[in-house]
């Protein structure tokens, strides 16, 4: 029966995001070590510094290339969402060119580089990455995170429908105690609904920060040169309408009439945090499915 299942699909999706995060943190840690490590505490041979820097360039290049490919594979986008996709893909190409140029510089000058030279290259690279690459990459990562969660929720809904069909069969067979399974299924349905609401909130926030902000640019593009319009769009992507992908809980906002809010102060959530809450609800639903499976096996003995 469909009831005999696990939360493996949720785990796989989470593992994929963890893999990206692990590579991301690896680059950050390596850069920090190259820039800030004190030689008296963490002595690093020149050859090791250069090898570490090459690793940073390689990981960064692979990350940007993979991100660009995923962006270009997106189909069916319209309006500002398509513009955002294209500009973000172009930004990834610019980053790839920069990463490759840095690696080429190391190849051409390796024999004459000193420790301080490597430190300065790493610092300049980190500054460029923080300013020009990370804002776009982080937005793209959030976009795909929301999309992946939509698919996870859809899978959970389809699983619910199949389990519901099984429960209906058992209800028609008047299996004693099946009412408890129905109650559990209702709770799973509620959890999936809550998960969907969280992810919709994350998507709305993303669009308000990175997509809807392009409206002004697209409406004035006819009176601007292509180069200036593209430049403006890029600036909007690099500097979203809000900072740090924050969303404020609607439950704590005062009314438009000026009436004081009775609850606590607003809680700021990032897009990723909101998706994380959505994922947590799906996991809870799958845990209900697992408990249901155990219950049905017991009822059918």
C-alpha cells in the first residue's frame, strides 16, 4: 500500500542544498584563511597558499558555471522574471571570466609571487566577490530554493492523495480504528497547507525584492539606450529594495488606522528561513505518514 513510505524525497532535496552550502562555505573559509591567517599562529608555506588560492578559483568557477547553466535552463519566464534571469546569467558569465583571469594571473606569475602578493590577491578577490558576485548568487540561490520547495510540496500533496485513496478503501471495508488514520491524514493535510503558505510568503518576498523592482526600468527602457537600461537593471539586482532578504511577520504589524499592535515586536525572517519553515512543515507531514503506516499495519493484523 502507498501508506508504506518514507521521507526520502525531502531528505534528498535537503542534501542537495547542503552540498551547495558546503562548497560555498569552503570557498569562504579558504579565503578567510588566506587573508586573515597570522603566520606566527598558522604558518602556511607559499606553495600551500598558492594551491589554496587555486582551489578557491576552481570552486568559484564551477559554482558560477553551474548556476549560469541552471538559469539558462529556465523556460516559460515572462516579463521582469525573464529579464532578471538573463541579467543574472550575464552576471555569472562575468564572474566566470573574472575567476578565470585570476587563475591565469597565478599561472603567469607563480614563480615571482611572494606571500604578501598571495595575501593581496586573495583580499582583492574576496572584496570583488563580496561586492559583485555574492549579491547575485545569493538571490539566484534563494530563487531555486523556493522553486525546489514548490516541487517538494507538490510531491507531498500527491502522496497525500494516494494515501487518502488507501484510507478510503479501508473505511469502506469498515476496518476498526481506521478513524484514527483519517484524523492523522487531516492533520497532514493541514501541515502541507501551512508549508505551502510559508513558501508562497518566501516567493512573494523574493519577487518584491528582486523582480518587481525592475518594473521602473522596463517601463523607461524605451527612452534609454540598451547599455544604460542594462546597467540600471544590474544595479537593481545588486541592490534590492530591502536588505538581507528580510520579511516581517504580518501578525505583529499595527493596523492602517494607527491602532497599536497588541502582539510582540515584528520578527524578521529571511527568504531562506521562510523556506526552511516550509520544509519543516513538509517533514512533519511525512512523519505523520510514517506514523499512519505503522498504525494501519497494526490495524490489519
